[in-house]
């Protein structure tokens, strides 16, 4: 072996020894480099939390403002299962409130039939008409029959599929802050100070809050009352009344066209709701 070859061999041996020492050292200290005291981890988390925008910090710390045990929809990874569970959770409240509205509507139709044949109305009939007028903010001045006709435009249901996809859209399938904390599945606003939750993205100078409810039934009742009384949904009610007049079914996709004012997104919102009606048909 010449000198040059011997020198190369010695260098390789030294390099190999050095690498072996480094590997041994890494093997000894590596397990401990990833173990940090809990106080250190907590400190890091607190620093990260402090750096979050105010509205995001609220999401982390806010507790529910109700006593309803909500399914943890955000933990359901299977999309189809999440849809099934969300629809199954909210559907009973929708059906109950629609049934309550139909009871009122049927009573109005009975009174209308009696009025048409000039049958005398009972005191109970008159009290009922007055109560429903007040409830639905009806201010017609065309006599009893005119009141009934106006009320029949307002006192009517919203199809279950349409409500289901609106609730899914507005609440991000039950995972939004407003759904989790305030049971607000329909994005309903209120305008009195401290009437609800302040949106983190609220524009400067705006005073609206997102309404808070104590039960799903209360939230659905408020949504339906809003659709049936608010001036913004006059077109929706007119479309529904026209379908009734022509003895046609209350087709969700047709009625969705009357929801243009429901969102600032306008036509895009209506198209999105229409697409959701089609995409989720199997769950209805």
C-alpha cells in the first residue's frame, strides 16, 4: 500500500469514527429535545392565542348561551354522515313549527268559508282574527274578508327541504360560532344593544348583532316569523300565494327565487341554495 492510499484510508476511518460519535450523541439527546415542560407549552399556546384576532379568540373561549346538547358536527369527518346527522337534528323543529302554522292557516280557511256564506262569526272567531292580525303584523283596512285574504298570504309554511339547506348554509352544517353558541342556524340579526352576539367582522358603525336563542324551536319560530312578516320577503310570500292559488305544490326551488334579499350575496346566494337543494335531494 503506498502512502497516498494509506492516508486516504486513515482519513476515512477518522471520518467514520466521527460520524459514529455524532450518531451516538444524537441518539442520546434526541428523545429529550421534544419533551418540553407543560408550563412552556402553555406559555407558547397563550402567546399564540394572544396574537389571534379578537373575534377568533372569542370563538376559542366562548361558552354556549343555552342548555341544549348539540351534536359535535365538526368532529364528523364523513360528509354524508354529517349531513344525515345535521338534517336529523334540526328537522323535528322545522316540522313542528310548520304544523303549528298549518293549524292557524286551517282555522283561517274555516272562518273564510263561513264568511263567504254569510254565516255569523263567533266571538272566538273574531278574537282569533285579531290575535293573528297582531302576530303577523297585518294592517289591512278592507274589512274582515280582506284581513283573512291578507293573512292567508302570510300564514303559510316554508317547505322542509328549503329550510334544511338554508340552515345548513347559514350555520356551516351546525359548526358556526353562532349555531354552537347561540343556536342561531339561520343567520338572524337583532338590533338592540346586547340582544345577541357581536359579529367579529361587523363593519365599523354597524349596530346589528346576531340573535341568540334558548332552543332550536325558538330559532325556527323566529326564522319562519321573519319570512312571513318582514317586508323584504314580500316577493317570497307572493310567489307562495300564487302557487296556492293555482293549486300547485310549494316547490322549494321556485320559492328559493324569493330569497334574494336574505343575503348580501343576492343572486349568488339563491343559486347556492338551489344547488344545495339538488345536491342534497337524497337526504330529504
